[in-house]
């Protein structure tokens, strides 16, 4: 399938080629097909519509045609950056910065891969790894509340829902790709800085939380949060260490 257009952004690594499609099955699928050629490292795929958009856990990702950013980036990262918690953090921080910049909103990161505004999901991230790593981002830009209600997605919202004005999806996507590129460079140079901004974006350190894992739900105070470990102190004072990959949900204990 051939893209309708192609951008060549003056970025460092990501988005030096952006393939723009009107409609695809899934931008993640299109990006994954490019992984056979190492020259495609950093290529971005952008679509106005997806007919089979994917979310996590086999769910579908629904977006009113033309109302959101449907973006996938193909990466062939060095080994230390291949871990999904690191890549999700990088994408989530970049999305928060972009939403702040283009709309003046204050997004938060919801573990592990959602971006929320006022508790409602405006963006999801889906990392898929095969021959390369594909980072898929679905950002809700101009959908109306009715669009989400019709799709049974009452917990979701768009940027326009909060600001009362619509944004140009292509321009928003372009800003997001540029930001992802800048933050990718920072991630390579100073991962600790990005990790600290991700931790602030989650904002639960020191607070009572619930940790959901395959072995059950654990409650306690979140003592430490890094890409290596989630440290919880339970009511009895025991300190528990969990690998981030093993934590499905980390939420405030209400
Ligand atoms: C989630 O919250 O479950 C993750 C959703 C990720 C959706 C994006 S939209 C662009 C890319 N292509 C897909 O098929 N999925 C991701």
C-alpha cells in the first residue's frame, strides 16, 4: 500500500520520513511491515482512519475518522532502550509535553500507558515488539462527548472536550513527532532526567496505592518508582519490590 503523502521533517532520528495514509487497518501493522529494512529506523506512519485499530489486551482502538492522531513509529533501539517500561515512559512524557504545549492542559500519566486529563483518558500507547519495536499512539483530539458515549467509552475524552476548540490533527501529530524526537535524544543522553519527569507525571510517590499483578492485589504506600523497581510498603511495614513489567495497574488506593 502506498501512502497518499510523505513528509520529511528536519528532525534528528524520528520522523525524518512520515508516511501519511487516509485509511489503513492499523498504523502499527503498517509500521511493523517496514521493520525488515534497517533504513526504516525512525519512520513514522500517520493515518486519518483505522479500520482495525488495536489497543492493549486484544481490545480495539476506536477513533472517529479525522478526529484524532493515529500514529506509529518504527524504532530499532539499542538494547537498554528496548524495555517496554522505558519506551512507554518516553512516549507518555512526550505526549504530556505536547498536550501541554498545544492545548495548555495539564495531563497526568496513568500506569502503565495512558495519558489522562482530569481523570479521563485522552491517549493510549501500544508497544509491539517483533523484528523491530513499534510504538503506537492514539491521541483523542477533536471527538465530541457523544462520539465516546456512542462507542461506550465514557471514561475517554478529547483535547477539544476540555478546551472547547478544535485543533488541526496533522499539525498536532507533527508537533508530537518533533517532541518524541527531542525526548528520544534526551533519553539516550540522560535517561535519569526522563525517568524523573515520568515519575512526576504519575505523581503517586509517597501515596497510598493499589498494585495489581498476576499474583493478586497489593496495597500500601508507594516508596519508590523507577524503571527497575516499584517499591511498596504494606500496612504491616513489609517492603515489597516488584519488577515494573509485572505490574498491570498502579492506582491510588481510594
Ligand atoms: C490502549 O490504550 O489500549 C492503546 C491504544 C493504542 C492505539 C494506537 S492508535 C495508533 C496505533 N495503531 C493501532 O492499531 N494502535 C495504536
